[in-house]
């Protein structure tokens, strides 16, 4: 068995955005395989078929567990902005907190998920199928992930930390991203930006994963980087997808 891989699922309309995400992952982890599966996820009316998209994510994960011990799913509308050592810890299910709650307690987002146990992935799949048999909802995949995260005793990791951010928990702060040096100073002159400068949110959290999961941040399958007000931060983010 191989150790680890990243994977994503996309259709033709999102190819450019997906390749940008893939490039950002490869910048930080060039030696870890990235499985980017292009599929036809249009319904009979030519519209985006979310159910088929979710089906393909879960089916692909099941297949990858035949070859890999750890699978890392990342949505196409994401950018990896730093090394992410938390993804490789000792847990069975790792998830990112959502930007808004759904009921009480922590609500996790299905756009980013790390799993090291195929039985746990199978539980997510079966819960997803159970929900579909009751009634299809655009949130069934996410609901299934939350059910397994909250209602089981598996060893879990929430990617939410006091000093770094994964996923979309910081969505409302993205426009104020800053580029900072190792001493925490905001970089203001592109001619003197150190090579090890990093992207930070205004709440002093290092940005590890940027997830453009809203219509404000994404138009026609392209990320709206222009919404980032700081030019150096904006150009740095764009450099990661090239």
C-alpha cells in the first residue's frame, strides 16, 4: 500500500480552476500524488448535477483506499497556501470547520477531508446513501460527514486552530488577507518581500487552505482573487496556482 494521495473531482467547466488548485498543492507537496478526476457532471438539462458530483467524490475515495493508506480530498475551488503538516497526523478522520453553524456545536464542511481508515469512509458513504433514500438534498454529503464526525468514536481531528486556518471557517476575513514576514510585520513593498513571507488573516491566523466556497468568491468557475484588497497578498495567492 502507498502512503498518501490528494484527490479532487471536477468537470470541464472547472478545469482551469482545478488545475490552479492542483498547482498550489504541488507547490508544497510535489512528491505526493494528486488524483484529479474529470467527469461529466451535467444533468439532462445541461446543468451542474451536484448529486453525481458527490457520488463521484465518495466512489473515488473508496477506490483510492485500495491503493493508499491516507486520502486527502480537496474541492477544486481551493488554494493551498502553505505547508499543512496537520494533514498527516495520527487520526482516522480530519475535517475543516464550516464558516457558518448548522444547529448546535461544530459543523464541518465537506469540501476538505482527510481519511486514513476505509471503514470510516464507508460509514460516510452509507450514511449518505441513507439520507438520499429518504430525500435528496444538496447538503446530504455534508450531513453524512457531520453525522460520522459527531456520532462515532473514531479518532478525529478538527482542522481549526488558534494560530492557523484550514477550509472556509475564515471566509468572511479572506478579503483582508495580509502578507507577513517571520516577525509578523505586514509586507508593504514588493521589492523587499522575503521569500519566506506567509499569508495571514486579520485575526492573526496563518492561512493554510483558501476555500472560495461562495458566489462572492467565485464566478463562472473562476476564483475572484480581486476581492483580496491587499495587492501583495493577492498576487502571492495568485502565484500559488501558476
